[in-house]
């Protein structure tokens, strides 16, 4: 999953907010970083785009990373996904933009298309311009310890499991399995709902533990996005894994819904994969990786 990480940059500080998270990954794996800058028109200043990427490349190389920098002409989504295909990218990493970044960047824009069309998992993080929501000091240097996998009872939410097992093995992660039962005043969560959730979580925990991955199970009632955000704080979560539903999944899942709300408020990155196509199986591409100081 993290052998070759494609990182789109547009020259803004907001987009560069993903780089600390990429460096965090590199603490444990000697991945290749592929920086890409999309220039919409051929007559645009390609030299300036190349110089910008070269500067970012040199910064990463001074810290010991293997980096390639590519400028592509064309629509951003096509250019970025073209690089993923041409370079055999195994993961993408990008940041949303600004305080209201999810609304501006995800909905009907570049990142929504990337999340909808990407054949590989996407590591997404929002920039922290508000001091009230800044991660703890030194967070980017801290090792990944706890991964949260929210589940909804469907096979779709379990499709990221092979990649998570590989990821957890590489980083020695504990996986926190969270099932939120969405009861309401008219129909609160029933005993049958709870029993079904317990059965699902036990089965998944057993699958993880057979692979040598520590698993913790949680069942909560209420609003899913709120409970996910609570779990980040209460259980020391470093990364959230969430799954979309393929071609039309992001529109249904992101627009005004759980993933949008989590992206808007979470102080940790999200690893978003599609339940269809290569994304669901991309974890099988994860290499053992050499531990590396970065």
C-alpha cells in the first residue's frame, strides 16, 4: 500500500500540510514519494511549477527520502490519476484546503473526484489553521500506534481489512473496531441490533488476532460522526480507515454525511479506500518495508 506514494501539490501551504503525515509514514517504511503538480494549460509557467516541486523534492531528499517530481499538463484529476497509473502508485496522500476545506475541496471538486475514482487508497488530512484544533506538539514525529476502523454492519465497511492487516503489521498498530448503532426516539437500537454488532466485531477481531494484530472492540449508540470523533480523543487514535462505495459512493457517503463531518473535524488523517476495484485489494501490494530513521 505504501511502496509508492503519489502526493499532489499545488504550490499552497494548505496542500503541503500532507507532507508531515507522509514523513510520519516514512519513519517505518522506505517508500518512494512521487510529487506531482498539475498545470491546467500548456502555456502556463511550467518552469515555475517545476522549480517549486524541485524545492520540495530537495527538502525530502535531505532527510533521506527517495523522491520523484513530475509536472503534468491537463485537468488536475486526470493528470494526478494518470501519474498513479504510469508510476504504479500504491497510495495517494493529499490535504483538504482551509478552515472550510471539505466544503470547497471535496464537494464537487478535485478531492471528491480523486476519492471517487482513485484505484488506490487515499491518505487525506485537513490543514490545522485553527489553534484550538491543532494536533499535539510533535505529533508528526510520533509513531502510529492506534488505527480506528468504523464499521456499519455491511461487507463494504469490511473491505479495507486486508490492507489494514498489512498496515498494522508494518507499524505494529492496535486496531480499534468501532460499531455505532444509530438508534433514535422512534426506533432505538434493539437487543437484536446489539447482538448482531457483537457478533460482527468478534469475528473481525478474531480475524485480526489470527494475523498477529491486536484488536479492541467498541459498540456505541448515537451519531456515527460524533462517536468517531469521541473515539479519537478517548482512545489515542492516530489514523482512521474509512471506505467509500465505489463510483457513486463518495457522493452518497461524503455529501453532508459521516465522512465529510469526520474530515472537517478530525485532528488525525483518514485513510480512505473504495470498496470496489483495486482499492479494496490494494493492501496486498504492501511491501514488508525496511525500518528507517527519517
